[in-house]
């Protein structure tokens, strides 16, 4: 497991490099009892769901040091009172978790929080155990940790209640937690909260993240024997146990996903007998909005259920000035299945996806007992239709905002949801007519936000939205008028908040993850930032409007150029012809970024960057680290830059874009979209 501390270290060290502090790497030692079993279970899942009483009644056994929950399919052994998961028994397998670890390091909740500006790792070990519900059909148990001043500075000032639920006839278990900060308590920043599952490595080697991301994975020992690259997370495998993996790059961030697209991920055991799946039916607690991206499963047979994090998109949960704050994280469902059909490969994955759809349908769940988990009857709905009116497109008429992202989040400014993680967010996508319905919204006060793929900027509805329990808010038509001062003279890219449409190079042939060869997500390869210097050894990128093609000639990341000693800033040029320049009128340059990492973009218009002050600069921005984390987007930034007509000439013009900070490889931005608008007509 690797934890990382996200800070924008602009003081001279490139923080992701070997010398920087990215956290501790806890390696898993590799020797284990191979759990062997042969049974074939053909479950008739229909009858299971429709008739739970045909399954064994639940059993709860509490001993001095353990709590056992057993429904005849899954047997959960929890450590008392810490509330970690010591064993997940399934059918004949006594424990699918890795017995080589202590009982508190196999399946556990943990967090990263900030104390006096320093990130701290904290495994969440509780001090008190309670049975919340116990019937033949449902058991819910709780492990709590209660903070008070005498617990001292090394424990986050939070009350934490970890819950586990086992239901009759259900092949798995649920977990959620309630984090609470009472009024008057010291400030706290939460950087990360998650559940970690370390599975038995001898059993689970085949990882599945999505239909097109599935592969045999290296073990912890394979990684240990490997050669570490520019940061600890990335290694080249040398002498792996499975010779087929020889020479490949492994890095857990290569398997990150947009959380909205990743409701299930997990592992299939050798001989495809058992599947282990983390199913997350909702993101309402995640923060960061629909482009939030995070880790999934990774090498060493590890699966994560991420609840809070500032990776790629989002920020720490910042609880300040003694404010009261509370949030329910989860539940997530841990699903186990076994080989249903010998003759069909991948049945476990197909079955896991089916189960995921069932869990989504059941959301919000009706069984969690905490009154903080809000049930369906305490939630509301909002409907409406989003239209776009761009004064220089479609003759200024409104058109439906097709497949736009529309969401409710805490009141704030347009786009504030990207950096919001204290509250709950509820998002959906419009259909072809721009219509949307968001259901299961917790009662409360929100703003309605939206962004539309292919359209720049952020929409916010001007009124606060009050969602009451059981109510439907019918908003009718709402119109987004995106930023626009004049007709488009030229544009580069697609305004969709990613850099995916730009040129993504092939990786260095010695630094390849084979899964991503011939894959739609080429950007997941390691070290693409170094390819810039290979492609542009002497001269920086020049883009000629009308001649160049952004899919081929616009490098996806504005990175520093690697030179003999360190890295040098790169200055890119956009060359365009202008006729009929209206001197004395204002032109507008729209500069949309899909991500920034400790970067400063400076802009010159026709002036030589050497010896002239820039016309505009962003100032130092960004710490989402999307490029090093093999992402294609992070936080979105939009700059609208006024260009006086006197700056332009009849004939050939040049816009210079320079990323001016040069501490290392990762002072960089991903562009989303660039447009030059003529003056208002
Ligand atoms: C934390 O960092 C901020 C901003 O850099 C600084 O103002 C503050 O004094 C620091 N606090 C501590 C306790 O070091
Ligand atoms: C505060 O916490 C300590 C350590 O957990 C505990 O022993 C003590 O009883 C608590 N005090 C109060 C007032 O709750
Ligand atoms: C197993 O898969 C085969 C081939 O797809 C199919 O014909 C058969 O009905 C399946 N059996 C079960 C029990 O699902
Ligand atoms: C990628 O595609 C090329 C051309 O179709 C093929 O020759 C090559 O074997 C493929 N490589 C992998 C690793 O799939
Ligand atoms: C420039 O202006 C002239 C005169 O108004 C006009 O004839 C010509 O079409 C314009 N050219 C462009 C490219 O707009
Ligand atoms: C251009 O912008 C400036 C400042 O924003 C404004 O004062 C000026 O009136 C504008 N010029 C025109 C021709 O609109």
C-alpha cells in the first residue's frame, strides 16, 4: 500500500521524484498457504433474492477479541474493538484475505489527515463495539472511536463510527462509516478516507477494472524485486514470478478511473473459481463532481473503496473554526461470487456487473440503521431541461444541452463543486433533449450546477435550490449562456475538460504496460512526459492554424523539456493569419486547462518572450498531479484573456505559451481547449 502526501512543493524539489516525499511503501511479504478448494456452486440467484428465508438464519457470535457474522455464505470475522476485518470466509475458503498480515492489516478503514501542515496516516482503530441490529435477516454492528482533548494531537479530532452489515441470503457484506466533528473541536483537514482489502495473493492474481482493463497482476514481491522508476509507485518488473510480466511497468495509478464509470472492480481467483468485488452504487459522498477520478484495485492483490481524496480532482475536507460537520461515507457492498458456468469465460465479471446494477437499483438502501444514513422517503427529486444559448452559434438560438452534466452541490460559485467535498453531491447527465431528473437527493439547500461537453465554462442556476423530503422540484427550462464575446477565429481541441483528443505519444519501448498497447487509453502509459523531449529535441512545439491538426500536432501535455541536467521550460507557438484586424477593438483568447501541476502559463501576443513582460500569466496554479498519475484530466481552469486589436497585425501572428516554472518534470498543464474570438459584432 502506498500513501501519498499531496503538496505543491514549488520550493525547488520536484516532489514526485525519487528525492521527494511521496509517502511510505508497505510491501507485502510473499509466502502463503495456498488455499485449495474445488467445489462448483451453481447458484440460482433469482430464488435467492426472492426468497431469503430459504437461506440460513444469521448468526452473530461475540467473543473476547472477535465478532463473527455468518449468513451461511459469507463469514465475517471482525477484530474487537478495533473493527478491522480479520477474515472474510466464503464457502470452503476460510479467509480470502491475506493471512500473512496481522489481523488489523488485512481489511481496514484508514485515513490521511493534516496536522500542523503535515499529512498524517491513521489506521482507524476503534475503541468500542456495539450490536446495532440483530434479527434472523439482518445484523448490523458498530465500532466507534470517540475523540476528546485528552486523546491528544496524534488522533484526528473526529468521532468515527464504522458499520458492517450482513443480510440473509446475500453473498457479501456492506460497510459504511460516519465521520463527525463536533462544534468547538480543533481544525482538521481530511485528505483521504478509504477501505483497503489485501486479498490472498496466491488466490487472486487476475484483476478486473472494466471490460477493457483486465490482466494478470504482479505480486508484492514482484514489485519489491523490480526497479523503481521516478517515483515509488512505478516499478519495472524484473524476474517476476510470472515470467510473462517481465520488463513491464507497474503503477497503481495506471488503473485509476472516473468514479462515475467505476461502480465495480475486483479480482478473480486462479482457475476462475471465486470473484471478489467492490461495488459502489453511489458517489454522493465522494465530492469533486462527475469528473472525480480515483484509485481502484492494484498490484499485490489489493482492492480499495475510496470515499474521500484530493487526487486528480477535489480537495481535502477542511473543517475550520470549530464548525460542526458530519458525513456518511458509503455504504459499499463487498460482493463474492463463485464460478457459475464452467464453459463461459468471464462469467464472474458479468455476474458482478449484474449485481452492481441491482445494487444501484436498491440505492438508497433501506437497511442501514444509522439515522444519519438518509433513506428514500427522506429524499427528494429535481427535474428540468438545460438549454444552451451561444450568441455566435446556431444564430443565437437556444439548443438542448445534450448529455450535459447537471448536479446539485453545496451553494457556491459556478464550478465550485470541483473543490467541494464536505457535503453531498448528486449528478446526472441530460438526454438528447437536455432533460434531466436527479432522484434520491438528501433534503437540504443546494445550488444547481452544470457543464456541457463541447461548451466552455460553468453554469450555475441563480437561485438556491431547496430539496425537501418526498418533494419534487420542477425547474422547467434553464438556459446556460456560455462565455463568448465574438465569433470564433480559430480553436484548438474540444471543450470537454480532458486532453484526450490531443496527440498522445507511444511510450518508451522499455517502459511499457502491455495492457495499454493498442488501448483507447494510451495516456495511461508511464513516462509520456519524457517523450516531449524526444519529439521536440531542438525546437518547441509550433502549431499552425489551418495547417496543423490538434490530434497529431498538439502534444497532450505542456511539460518541461528534459535536458542533460534537469528540465527547462518549453515555449509553444500558435501561428495564425489575420486579415481585417479591427485595431482598437477587443479580441478574446479563451484558455481552458484540463489540469495543472504547480504551473504558471505565460502568454505573449506577437512580442518576443525574451525581454518582454508577458501579456498575461495564470500565476502559480494546480496540484492535482494528473500527468504523473497517468490521468488525462484534473481540475478545470478557464481563463478569458483580452487581446487589444492593436496587438494583432494583418498577416502572420504568433501567440506564445510558456510554462515558466522549472523545478522538475511535472510543472505542467493539460490543455483542454483554446479559442480566439473576434470582437463583438
Ligand atoms: C501552515 O501553513 C500556513 C500557510 O503556509 C501557515 O500560514 C501556517 O502558519 C502553518 N501552520 C503551522 C502550524 O505550521
Ligand atoms: C477521553 O478519552 C480518554 C482516552 O480515550 C478516556 O480515557 C477518557 O475517559 C475520555 N474522557 C471523557 C471525558 O470522555
Ligand atoms: C453456460 O453457458 C453456456 C454457453 O454460453 C450456456 O449454453 C448454458 O446455458 C450456461 N449454463 C448455465 C447454468 O448458465
Ligand atoms: C497492437 O496492434 C498491432 C497492429 O494491429 C499488432 O501487430 C500488435 O501485435 C498489437 N500489440 C499488442 C500488444 O496487442
Ligand atoms: C476583409 O475586408 C474586406 C473589405 O471589407 C472584405 O472584402 C474581405 O472579404 C474581408 N476579408 C476577410 C477574410 O474577412
Ligand atoms: C476593450 O476593453 C477595455 C477594458 O476591458 C474597455 O475599456 C474598452 O472599452 C474595450 N474596447 C472596445 C472597443 O470595446
